[in-house]
C-alpha cells in the first residue's frame, strides 16, 4: 500500500492523474506524490547545473553584451 504524506500539505490521500500519465498526485493540493522535499540539493531541491550545460547562460549574456557594444559603436560613427 502507498503509505506516504504529501510534502506540501501533509495529506495522505492521493489520486492518479490521467494528464500526467497516471502519476499519483495529492488530492488536496495537486503536487505529484513522487515530488521530493525541497531544500536539500541531494533530494532534488536546488540543483547545481551540470558541468556541460552550466555555462550556457553566461555565453548568451556575453554575446548580447558584445552585440550591444557593437551597435553602440556603429550608432556613434
């Protein structure tokens, strides 16, 4: 039997949600039952970016800055 409490509201009643492919969700607040408690990085709360994809944001920010500087330089000329 599924003997678990909801991490958000503490309810013990769950139902299968067809829109989520049959995953169990809390009947009271709607959070998925397999959602782990937030706040711990090891349990899936705040996740660190992976080594491969961690620099994507910085790349686009730097590219936008370079384009902005080039546009400003060409506008003044």
